C-alpha cells in the first residue's frame, strides 16, 4: 500500500487548483501542529536539563506540554483525515464492493462533517465564555484558559473542510 501523502499529491493534481486552494488551510494547520510538537519536545529537553543537570526544576513545563497536546491534536485533525492517516475501522469496507465502499465513504464524510460542525459551535462558545468570564488556569503559568482552548476552533473548522473534501472526492468516485 502506498503512503497516503504520496497519493494526495496525485489527487491534488487531478482535482486542480480548487482542491489546492481548499486544502491549504489544512496543510497550514498541520505545519503548525508539527511546529508545536517541536516546541513541546524542546520544552521537555530543557526541563530535563534543568532538573537533572542543574538540580533546579522548571515550574510549568508539565502544564505547557498539556496545553500543547490540545493544540497539536486540534491542528492535526484535518490533515490526518484528509491524508487517511487517522485510525479507521476497515471491517466494513474490507468486505464490501466498490459501490458500497463509496456509499460508506460518503456516509462517513457526512458524519464527520456533522461532528465538526458541532465541535466548531461548541468550541467557539466555550472559548468565548472563558474569555468573557476571565478564567485563568490554576497552574504555575496562570494563562487565560481561552488561549489554550482557542486552537480547537480553527482545528474543528479545518476538520469540517477535510470532511467536505473527502465527501466531494467520494461523490466524484475517486479512490485517492
């Protein structure tokens, strides 16, 4: 089986510039996610250095990495879905024919689109509530909670965009 990201380049070329235009926010957030992984890794390395070599533990690194996990997952959702790098259950699709597989793909894309819409709405209202209420974290960093929750909104939007692209691809009958 070929790697899904290699298939995506073929799909983008076959679908044209509209596909590329719609997919760029997905890839941009995936790049942000990758950068945040590097930031988290660097924070842990610095914390280990301070704790074990200098004998001075840094406060707030655990809290920071926890916040980064939220942002990393939120920003990477759309890319994982679009490039077929998500966890999927192939029990149904493995035993079906091409037509049924296509219908299942359409159904799955519609379900993800609906969930992304609910997640976007919910995340937006949660972020706005915590911003308006002025909630701060209780850890050593004491950051506004809405800062931590904010990546969920564009992440959910991009997840919906990925689901829409998968839906269009399935309706068109493309395998990649």
